[in-house]
C-alpha cells in the first residue's frame, strides 16, 4: 500500500493483503480515504484517466 519508488504520482500501486492489485473505482471508496495521501492520489489519477478517455 505504498507508492512505487520511481515517480510517486504517476505509478501508484495499491495491493491487497494477498498481493493482488486493487482496482481503484472512479467514484472512490472509503478504503481509499482511509489510506490517506496514497489513496487520494490514486483516486485523482483514476478520475483524470477516465476524463481524458471520455474527452472531458
């Protein structure tokens, strides 16, 4: 549950206890909020990706 070392804002990976990658939902989640900064940045990145994909 920590950002990768190279570029913290571009490559955030959130993993579950079993080591699986967590798919960040566009609408966010309470779990992301509980992660603090890392969860907030992951959510913002996901929102930005979806907006760009939708041409907004």
